[in-house]
C-alpha cells in the first residue's frame, strides 16, 4: 500500500520539527529590601546660647528648635527660677531623606534613642552640668504630605511616586535637672542619637 504524497509530507514535517527541539535552564531571583534607605542631611543644631544651670537642678531653662526648616522663628526659649538660656544665634532642625521605598508607601518614625538624651562637653568633668534633649517633633519636607507636621497617631509620612520622602526633626534642649557646682563652659556640647524609619 502506498502513502499519499500529502501524508508523507506531513510526516516528514512533524519529524523534522521534533528533531530540532532543544531546552535550556535559567534561574529566577528576587531581591528583598524591607529596610528603607535613610540619609542624613543636616545635624540638629541648637545654635549659640548663653546658659546658666540651677545648681540644685530644681528648675530648668529650655530652648526649642522648630522642626520646620522654613519657619520664620526657629528658636524659642523659657527660663526657670534659677536657670537661664539666652539666644545669641538661632539653631536649625536636623534633616533626612528616605529613598528607594515602595512608591506611595506610608512610613513611621520612631523617636530617637535615647528618648531623653544628654549633650556633654568633650572634657566633661565631675559636678559640671550637661544639657538634656527630648520632646522630639517632625515636619515633612517632601512627598505626598509636604509641609505638614508628622502625626505619630496617624502616620502621614508618605513617599512620592519615585519612592522618596523628606522630613526634619526639632527638639527641646533643657539645662541640667541634677545638682551641679560648676558653670557651663564656653565649648560645644554634643550628643549622638539614633532615628528609625520603617514601613
């Protein structure tokens, strides 16, 4: 029995395609980035002041830096019964930029650690007063909620479509709340803090 030429042609075509099939392996990857990229701009600067601590530590004077970098008045102060702060040169808030996050993501800010920090001189001696820092405030400088105070009860730090957002930090500096028998020195007082931003 003879095969028709059409059937023979189909058989050859099927066999020919099957003979040239091949395979290759490939890999699949995914990169996890659950941690936001946080970049510091400016440090928190309480400016230049005259300061007198209450030797008993019973009363405190305080200086507050607004978290809004564009505020007309960035510094305000309150004196205690036996403690004094006078502003010679205004300070400015710390600034930060968050990047490489999910576009339009809502983020939270945790208060710096330690929540009640201390500023000391490089040669801090016995019975010399320190400064205390607390009452952290935040202001959103870019992103969806730009020019708004940060609300920790209903977090409104929201990244833009590029996955970026900026904010600034202000705080209150107070004279020492413990007994001290020495005056403040004419030097810089510094302290280090850790800030955390997360999804």
